[in-house]
C-alpha cells in the first residue's frame, strides 16, 4: 500500500479561550516526506494529533485521498502516530510489542511474529526481539516504535520529534533510517520538529508554524531564499535584520547604502541576511567591523561584528584566523540580501497549546 495524499482544510482547535490552531490549512502530497517546523507551543503536536484522530477540531476538515476522515476513529484513518515518548508496552518483549498490531487485527501468532521480524529487520533490530523495553537505549526504543507503526500498515506515518532525544551520531543514523524506510515503502510521512536542520535534511517540503498558524509552506531551499516574514526567517536561523528604505535597487540602512539584486517593493521595509551568506574580504557592499564575540562550534566560527551603524553576525570557516578585537572586512552579496514582505496584520491568537 502506497502513501496517501492529505488535505487539512481550515482547521481550528480551541480549548476554552485558547487557540491551539487557527485556520490551519495544509496539503501533504502522497509518497513525500513533509516537515512541520516550529517552536514549542506553536501548535505542531496539536496538528499531528488532529490527523491521528486524537483531537477533534473545533472547525475544519481532514481529507485522506479525497475522503473526509475527520469523524473517523483513529484505527480507521490509515494514519499512525509514532509518539515522542515511544509508548511501548513495558511488560512485553520487543517482538511482542511489534507484533501487537497484527495480533489485534486477528492474525495468528505465527503470522504476526513473522511480519514483526520482517519489520524489525527493516529498522535493523532483528537481534533484539527477546529484549524488554527497559533494556533498550533511547534510539533502540525509537526504532521499536517505528517498527510497530509499520506493522499497522499505514498510508501516512506521523512522527513526533523523532530525533530530539538522540545524540548527534544516533540522530544521523535515525535520519538515514527514516529516509531509507520512505524510499522502500513510499509512505507519506509528516515529521514534526523544532530543528530547522532536521526539517531541511529530511523533508521534500517544510511548513513553518507558530502560535497556531501555518506561516509558510515550501521546499527547504525556497524557504531560505524567500521567507514570507521575519518570523519565518528568524526561525530558519537568520540573525541579521535591518530597517531600511528601499529606493530602486538601493537599500538605505544604518550600515550605509546597500545594493540589491532585485526588489519587489519600495519604501520602508526590513532586510535580512543569513550569517552564512556574508562573505569575508572585499566584494560588493563592503563593510568593516571589529570582532566583539567569537564562538567556535566545530563546524564553523560565528563572529559578532561591531560596526559604526550596528552589528552583524558572520559565519566563517573553522580554519579562518579570527580573534576578538580584530578588524575584519566583509561584504554582503546583493543576491543574498532578502527584502522581507511587509508585515501582515497580526492574527487573533489568544494563546497557543502544544
């Protein structure tokens, strides 16, 4: 069974006076990996639970391949949720946990355990079938939960923060496992995360959600090249923002006049540029600043530069020779400067729930 398409149509979830979701609309293309990216409390998990049938929307509908499933019980939706907490049966072995969905739908023990062993092989845990959940690492429990979800034969797999509790090495392994499972199964997947790198590396399409509203949906590269708002840009990691007045291809800022590659509006606006897009040395839109703070991350250096008209955060290679107090020449490539759309009127959100 291949992955199904999902349409979330104008879904609102309200708990008393608190809006967990407000007018959320989203389309998940079949057989693709989608990511729902946002901060804690932004509404990500609520939307996931609406899809799984664990939360009934106050208004709006959910469709699976054109069929309205809003009022169907969880077990009849064809969507399976893998919880962040894994929720394994502590008194059952790994094999019994994974075979449970097949046993629940009436298959014999022999058939169910045969299917469970195949699922465990998919997640590379075939040697752990006799273990109990308490004897597993966090990453292994995550894999068991994933194998058990596959046993339910879903058309849509919902993953709630699948990498958040893992160390860096295990995160890489789990990411590769999820991608390999998707390639083998063709399932539609929706991954909830607060990590922009995780979203970009896993998903074909990313939706940014905050305060219960979906702010933008696009391919990861498009999100970075054309964020729809400052909120989206900040959540994707942009740290350099400037008030400006745009006049033709010139932006007048506190740092000086900057040349732009293209512009879609004139007058007062906001500019942003990612630290990684600022070049070291001479180039277009040259500036000189003094290193005020330097942070080494292993993969790169982050330098906070003080300039006469403000500050810039710059990403530099880890081998670059930088020191606090040093004067540094940088340049802002016009093609990398983003003119943000003018802010829209803030929607009424009386509160947001996770």
